[in-house]
C-alpha cells in the first residue's frame, strides 16, 4: 500500500508540474499548400567551379520546378529542384527566375547568381553536430541529419549545410599505434567515418552541402589530429572528398604561435584562407578563434566568409539571463564590420534537444530556455545577420522547435541581400533594441524585454531613424499590425521579443 501511495503522489505531483509549465505557443503560420520559394535572393560563386543548390520551396509535393535565364553550364532537375553543373567561367551577374508549381498553384522568385570572388553573399544556414554528439559523431548520424534536414522541411526554408565538427579524424595514441596519417601525409578519418567521399556524395545527392572541421594546431580541441604542417595536403584532401565548408578552430595553435601579436594570430588563417580560395571547388571558410585580436576587422581579408566573435555559446554561464544573451550582446557590438561575404558568427542555435558541453557523454535533453527566450534567440541571430547553424539533435525535432527555426519572414530578414547587421538602438539592464536596414527600404526592429516580468517598451521614430507613418508587421505571426506614427509600444513577455518590420505607410 505504501508503494502504491507513493506512486500515486508522484503521479499527482507530475500532473501539477505539467499543468504549471507554461505553454510553448507556436507563432509561425503553417506553410500554405501552394508553392512558396524561399532562400537567398543573391548567391555568390567562383568561376568554373562545381555548382550545387537545392531550391528551398514549401508547398504540397510533388512540385515541378523550372528556371528562366539559367546559364547553359547549369542544369535543373524539374522534379527535385536541384541546380547542378558548373558555374559560368565568365564573371558577372546572372539574373535567373526560379519557378515552382503544384496542383494548388505556382510561385516565382528572383535569384541573382553573382560569379566572382565572393562567397556567402548571405549568411550560411545549416546544421552542425557538435552540441548534440561531440566525440560520438558517426557517418550514420551525419547521414541521418541530412535525411532529417529534408524530411523535417528545414531544407525547404534554406538550411543547406550538413557540417561535421571535431572528432572525425584519428586520435594520436601511442598505446594503439594507429597512425593519424597515411605514408603520403594525408589525414585519415577514424573508424566512425569509413568513406568520406561516399558521405559527401550522399549529402550532395539531396542537393545539400557538406562541411568539415580541423585546427591549425597539431591537435584539435578534442585532441584529435590537426592540420599543423599539413595545411596544403589537408585542404586538397577536403576538396577531393567533396566538402563545401571548413571550420578552422584555433585550439592547440597556442603552442605553435611565437607570441600574441596580431601578425601571429592572423598567420594560420591567412595561410589556410589562401589555400581554400585556390581549391577547385567553392569552400566557405569559417574562422573559429573566439573573437581574439578583433577578428571582425581582418577575417574577410584573411579569406574568411564568417568568423566567431566570442567563446563557445554552449559553455557560456547563465547569470541573470541565459548565455545566448551575453554572446549576442558581444556580437552586436561589431555590426559595422559585417556585410555580404563577411559575417560575424555568434555560434550555433541551441534550442530543441541539445547536449551538455561540459558532459559530452550525456544524452541530449530538451532545452531549459522558455518559449519567449527561444523566440528572442532566433530573432537576435536574424537581426544580426548571423549564420543560422542549428546544433540540436535532428532526431528529436518537434513542432515548436521547427516553428522557431522555419519562419520564412524571419529567415528572409537574416538573408536580406543588403547584408547590413542590425545596429544597437538601446541597451539597458531591462531593454535591448536592435534595428536593421533592409534592401527594400524597410526597417527590421527587435524589441527585447530583458526583465523577469512583463514590460511595456517603447521605441520612438527618432531612436529608429525613421519618419512619418509606418506600417508595422509582426514577423513571427506574419501579420500586419496597422499603421503607427512617432513611436511603437508593446507589452512584452519576460525575456520575450517583438520582432517587427516597419515600412512607410501609403498615403
């Protein structure tokens, strides 16, 4: 009887706890059954390189795709919407109109292919395994993530990179004697990755891109084989395997650097940047050195398309606010240095089910962030034109997490072709306001409540540097809120956000 009573009390306590747990409201409207094409409106590529792009498109499938103005060296699979072939050898701008149709309707979207020397004209979007799997990552898990990127619909909104982080290579260990490199000096994957070329081919077959990781030091952060003194060989190997993205993590290079000078801090990134730039395929280069030496001032000149501005978000300690706020505040300060092909990177999006960066063996758990905090997280990253790289467990995607990750208007904000990062309008202990100029002349505004209680926050037109009556749109709800003059005010939930788009009202 005692055991029965205890179980009854436990069940009752759990029911009360569940009843008190705040709901996670889904704000993003479901995609319409008719086609809608998403993703970047402008895309950079180098001349004469392999080209691969999966047209992001929602709508009831099957869909039928076509493209007007497509260069002859490119081809489109009308059933899958996958563009492939070779980038034109002539530099310039190629104006393409993408189209999609199904039984419910049709859609079109302008797509400007800019052939030159600048990649990532909009911030990269995709997935990285680190905060889910750490040293447990395998070929099978990466393939499953690629599958989920498509089956979940994330790829239909523009998520395209499937990136492997640390721990894919051999770990030097005198006890086993397993060589980390071949006799020719080529780096060897460990037993969890039996065939890298087959893995990238699998990812490419879905119209997605593949990313890989290494360090300029002799060892990676997890103490696997690094690229020191093998930089050229590794760059060639990554290209031969078919990778499209490289994260280059400082790690043990501290032991190699002669001093703490700017020249020495830049040296390994300039070296690999030159190597990557001259490969026979386009590889987006991500500099990971935790914001040291004002990397936002020189990362682009060193060959990077994006660079970390802070330490690891997963290791950031929560204080009065969850760690993503302090990371975001630091990243926001460098808004003047971002632009097309040169993005400040505040680290990955950690919502949904994520692992524990301090206990790498622990299974992924549902984030402790509130619903409001998750909307604030994604809003802040989109306003800051950040790379949108999700690092949660793709096997445990739920409707709420997908609603945060897959709002077309929020993603359009992140991917705006003008490429301006939001400036800081106001920052106090209780309020944070960001404003971002957009290509069409409108202004995106994020009003963040940093307090622990609901708070009415006002943003004046003078603060936002706009004039006259403005049409106000709620980007999360994809809903017009009407016209406003002089100011906008809203009562915002604790740690919540109002993500708005202001456009001059028609007279």
